[in-house]
C-alpha cells in the first residue's frame, strides 16, 4: 500500500478513489478465494489429499 500511495498522488488526485476501489475489490477477491479454498478442505478432505 505504501508503494501505491506515491503513484496515486504523482499520477493525479482524481484517480486515488478509483485505485482505492480497485484495491478493495482485489482484497475482497483474495479473502473470498482464501475462504473458498478453506471451505472445500473442511467439507471434503479427500480433494485436498488428492492434490
């Protein structure tokens, strides 16, 4: 996040909210993927063993 802050300010202040929204979407996607991977493991450990 510290690396994205300077790029937003140097690029243009109007783009900062758009980047923040994109970062939020990426964060939600990562958390969702993590939960999705954890779900099948607890439901059916056989799939995890095969992998």
